[in-house]
C-alpha cells in the first residue's frame, strides 16, 4: 500500500517506516522536524536501500496534507506526529491540544477530502490514568491525569465518531506502553536534542557524558524495590505491531483498540542493573524525590493484540539495552 507516515522522522515513526518498507509498502513521510533531525531520513534510506519520499510540513496545514495525500496516491495513514512530554503538556496545555488534537482533525479532514479511510493512531497508556486494576486491558476505564493524556483520549473520541458517521472507515488505535531500544544497525534510535524526560534517553545522556548522573524519582513506592515500575517495549516490536494492525484493517471496518506492551513490569533499578550488566558499564545514579504526576506502577495486558493481530513481542530487555547502547556509541563517535 501507499502509506503516509506523519512524524516519520521521529523515534517510533522512523523504526516503523523501516518495518513497513521492508514489508513492501511504499512510504511517504511528513514531519515538521520540531523534535527530530533531517538526517534520520538519510539513515532510513540507507537501511531500506531505497529512497523514501519526505516532505517537511506540519499536519495542521490541511491544504498541504490534502495535496500530499493526492499527489502520493496515499491509501492509508499512520499518524505519529505529536508532542509527547507530560511535563510540558502541564505547563503549556494549549500547545498540546493544538498540535495533537487540531493536528489530527486537520489530517482527518484532508483524508476525507481524498476518500482515504484507513488510519492507525499513536495513542498512549496515558489515557488510562490511575489503575483501577492491573494489568491494564483495553476495557480499563480511561481517566487521563494530564493534558497530554487528555489530548490522546480526545483524538480517540474523534476517531470513534468519525467511524460512526461513516461505516467504511477503518481505524486502529494503538496504546503504547514505554518504548525503548533502537534499530539493530545502531543508525537510528532515540537520542533527544533537548533535555530528556524519559528514563532511557536520560540514561543515554549520562553514559555519553552529557549529564553526570541519573536521578531516580522516588524509592519509596510500594513496588519490588521501591522504584517505579513500567512496561518497556522494544521499538522494533512496536513497529511490527503497526504492520500487524495495518494488515488487520484490510478486512475489518470500524475502530479497533490495542495495547502494545510486553505484559512484563520492570522497576527503574532493575532496568539500570540490566543495562550495566549487558553493556558492562556503570550508570551513576542518585535517589531523589518522587516526580509529580508519576504513577507507582503499570503494565499491559496484551492478549487482545495477540488474539486479533497475531502479534507478540520478540525482543527482551537485554536486547533493548544492547541496541540502545549501540546507538549511543554511534552518536558519540559522530560528534567526536
Ligand atoms: P518523537 O517526538 O520522536 O516523534 C514525533 C515526530 O512528530 C517528531 O519527528 C516531530 O518532529 C513530529 N511532529 C510533531 N508535531 C508535528 C506536526 N504538527 N506536524 C508534523 N510533524 C510533527 O516521538 P515518538 O516517541 O516517536 O512518539 C510518536 C507518537 O507516539 C507520538 O504521537 C507520541 O505521543 C506517541 N507515544 C509515544 C510514547 C513514548 O514514550 N515515546 C508513548 C506513548 C505514545
Ligand atoms: N524516571 C526516573 N528518572 C528519570 C526519568 C524517569 O527515575 O530521569 C522513572 C519515572 O519516575 C518512572 C519511570 O522512570 O518510574 C519511567 O518514566 P518515563 O518518564 O520514562 O515514562 P512514563 O511512564 O512516565 O511516561 C511514558 C511517556 C508518556 C507515555 C507513557 C505511557 O513519557 O508519553 O510512558 O506510555 F504516555
């Protein structure tokens, strides 16, 4: 299929572009590069061995999106473009509603004008809010606790209403847990240019020498060792999840919601120990106070994705730590 990937220069979008291209799809990427680097497009080209169409543009520009969808004969859209920092969303909620909600509306309008009805959306475990029970399954109540989570849930609602208004619409909503790892080549991965918010990018900044130590936010939670527990999924497993979701939509109308995680929980200390062991390095850390808005523990029930999509994860945390380190070494060597 001819697939438009919005946000395809970003972390998850770039890895998914590779998986889709390798599966025979023709990829067009739109990204405004607000949180990514143009060089990623060259790396994708190198890995897949053929050129990808790239347009530097903003999904909020409906006329541009309409034109791109038409010119590239797009048949389906995977929508990654969005902002993802929970802290930033609390400080600047309008930015998140503009980018994530208005951006999605603009894109769907452009799709409607072109009669394109296949859509895969990057949602988040953040839509669940505090756990009523664990693991989260897709029926768990949705009650986000920050503007970022609200923005994702609002788009989910819009997509459901779109599918009610048109019964030929095919939508997959993918609720990601915590993506980590990198492509096995080391050429792409997650190495933010800005100050890192998430655990793994923070670790990469510490091991590359940009930051002196990791702050562990809280060691007094009711978890195995007192530190926060999450469900870390290798980004290439996530990429495969998109391919599986897209294939499933071939024969299925309506809206389909899936958790993409591993079903396993790992504490911050367990992740650090694994990273140190696998890569034979030391990660200096200090315990600091809890981060506001953090949940102690959550992880996914992924049985629905397995049942409907036949998808399950292949990589473990060891592989995620190895692949992350390979990418960091590549970046550090480039900047030397
Ligand atoms: P990322 O920041 O690396 O990638 C997002 C890309 O979208 C960036 O390249 C950015 O430049 C682009 N972009 C942002 N706004 C745009 C706009 N208006 N028009 C065009 N391009 C725009 O983030 P990621 O980790 O790859 O996340 C991808 C998607 O997955 C996001 O929607 C995010 O909310 C969602 N998600 C991420 C996580 C995570 O922990 N990484 C977890 C759950 C959900
Ligand atoms: N943590 C630290 N130190 C850090 C960064 C994080 O101790 O420097 C801890 C956190 O307290 C938490 C765990 O590491 O216990 C994971 O934190 P992240 O910031 O990496 O991830 P979150 O689970 O808070 O949030 C992430 C994404 C959201 C997404 C959510 C669910 O940032 O966009 O996962 O998918 F919505």
